[in-house]
């Protein structure tokens, strides 16, 4: 039973615990197919973001010596 | 009847299993991020010892979230070996998104500054690579856990070190959730002394930083 929690934070933590127990109690195939669906689609979406290295690293607060690109 | 039920229960049990104290077998369906990591480390490990730390460790072990970057420590190597590694990555379609010049990449790594590698002309996902050139980073190599997957092995730093760093050092909501995930998943298989040792290493490193 997944308890939604009284706050967003509590709800998130409850889900983390629920999911870790789900992994422990279900076959690897069952949980990892769901993880594959979630992660692979997120990676595809992220790859569609058009940023230059300079723009990306600026967001991260990191250095870039690639001139204007 | 009862025998049948227990057989089903056994089949449905988590197959994350320790083969020995340093090896974990993981029989999951590998996702796009896992495959991306395995492709990269197959090149990396030809030239240098590596260990993966932080968020991706929790994701490899089932956490239901993605990440745009995978953190990797590599052991310090000479400029010549690093040049071969850098060329090996380039030949296999990767680029350093910070800078092209290998001399500059090596210089930054030596100064303790991480650099990011991705597939050429892409930005994410990427690998944030750093030399393990201080005591805190070196400690990640103390207990390396080899995760055996369907497509090959992945070296991660110990689960206990991950938990300690996330709970006592990084401490963001995301990091605390990663730590909870690992704590619930591994439960009594965790070595509390190792968590404590990592916590003390973090505190010592912090106190050294404060003094300087």
C-alpha cells in the first residue's frame, strides 16, 4: 500500500521506499522493464534539448574553452 | 501446493545477489542509460582503473529516476597513457564537451577539475570524469563492487560509501532519496561499520577543508 504522505516530500520518500520494496518482491524482468520505459524515454527527451556545450556548461557553472560554440 | 507457492516466491525474489563480497549479479533488463554507460567503460577500462560513484549507482540498482550525467573517478595516469585513452574515446565517437585540446583536458584533470565526455555533437547524457587525486576520491577505490550485468561488468564504489556520501555530505533531497533506496534494497546486507568509516572520512575531509 502506497501512502501518499502529508507533504510532497513525505510522499516522495514513501514512493522511494515503496519502489525499493517492489524491486525486492518482484522479478528483475518486471521492475526493470518499467525502469527501462521511464529512463529510456527521459534520455530520449533530454537528447532533444538543443544546447551548445558552452550553454550547457554555463548552466552547470563549469568551464568551457570551446570559443563561441 | 505449498511447494508450488514457495517455488513461485523464489522465482519472484530479487535477483540482485552477491556472488562474493565484491561481486554483485544483476539480472535486469538494461535500459538506454545502462547501455550508454557500458559502451563508455568498455573503452575506459582498456587504459585506466575506474569506479562509478553517486547517482548512477542507485539507478543501476533500480532507482526510478534518470540522470543526465554519470560520475566516474579514474586513477591518475601519465600524460602518455591519458593521450591514448583520449584518442581511444575520440576514435569511438566521443568528445570532451569542455574543450578539444587534450593537453588542456589533462591539465584540468591534474588540478582536480572534472571534465565531461559525451557522444560527439551531443551534450547529454555525459560522463563527468575526474582523477582520484585526493584522499576522499581515492577512498572510492577502497571497496570496489563489480556489478555483473548481461552485457558485462560495471565497477561501482561500495553501497555503504554511496549511502554515507549521500546522507552525510551531498544531502540534497535527491541524494537522500537515493540513500533511502539503497538502504531499503540492501537492508541487513549492509555493513554498518563501513558506513561509519565513510562518514568519518567525510567528516575528516570536511574538517581539513575548514582548517585550510
